[in-house]
């Protein structure tokens, strides 16, 4: 049990009091997952650019 849980209580239990609200830890986890998904197209574009440069260099 973390310090904030002892101070404020479990955020899942507090979120259950309100209909349709997600807990703070669930919200943080969702945002972290969304951040990983946003970086995938950038990484793919960088990889494709590297591949194109490599092919040009070999010609």
C-alpha cells in the first residue's frame, strides 16, 4: 500500500462512488498505452526512411 493510498484511500474504491468514472490509476495506465500507440507510426516512418536511404546508397 502506497503513501497516497494510506492518505486518501484506494482510488478504485473512490471512483466506484461515481457512476461512469475511471480511477486515477486506470486513467494513467490508459494514457500510457495510448502514448505507445502514438509512437508506432513515427518509428515506422523512420524505419522506412532509413530503408529508402540504404537502397539509394546501394544503387
